[in-house]
């Protein structure tokens, strides 16, 4: 197995499988030692080696391999729908405020001043000070509800589903799809902050 180095965050070097080049401490994409960042890694061998083909701009939602942005599908996951090879930038919108994050990055949403996206109490009083954390990982979006009033995922096919508090929940949705959340409740007679998640090109 090769060595990877988390230079940006200073977490040091790790001996890891080539199929998992992410820092176990902060989750960012690490640098292959003795190789400039962004160059190709050894391609997968015919004997079933689980190596990463390249450090590209897209993460395959089926196997988490990084693939070049000009490829239409994952070269390893035969039969995986294109919808699961999602762009590496996640757009997050809450109450008219939006930001975007790359793989390994996270955003905290709430009323507190140290949140990345701040929700105003006078607009949405049911949102907690530290309500929700959104983490972009190669296999999907990890949501952690840290609120008092809860977070609900909206669906056109079923009733809103509440996230379990303090339990990370991984969601997978393809390019062109949107994930919608309500922060603080789902009653029809009350006003809640709505959070929208979608994939955008880097």
C-alpha cells in the first residue's frame, strides 16, 4: 500500500489503500507521497487491484474512485448509473444564503455566530443555534442533526422523514437532483428554514 500525506491540515502521513486516499482525521483528499498533487495514480490491474485510476474532479458514487472530469462514467464500476457519478462540488442554500463545498469539506448551519450559514431568529425561530452539519464525502452527503427541534428530509413520494439527532445520516442523490430539508419542524402552519442541497460543476 502507498503512503499518503495530509499536508494541508498537517495531520501527517498514512499508509492506506489506494482506493481510500482521504485523511482519516479531517476527510480531505491527501497527496500521494513523492508524486505531485493531481497526477495519475497507477491504474487498476486486471487481477482486481482496488487502486485509484486518477485524482480527478469527480467522485464516483458507486466506488468513491476519483475520475477525470471529461469521462462520462466511472471506468471501474461497470453498470453504475451516471447519476451516481456526481460532481465534486456541493451547493448548499438556506433562506437565500448559499455556499458550496468540495469533497472533505463541511458546513455548519444555525443561529450562532460561529456557523458557516447563519439563520436569523426573527425569520426562523425554530432553528437551533447549532442546528445541522453537512459533510461532503466521496460516497455521499453526511448530515448530522444537532438541534433541539429536529431536521426533516422532504420527499415528493412520502411523508417528511426526521433525522435521528446526533446520528450521522448519509444521503446519496445524483447530479440534477435536489435534496430538500426543513430545519425545526414540518407542521404546515409554521414557518421553517428550508435547506437545499444540489450538485454543481466545479
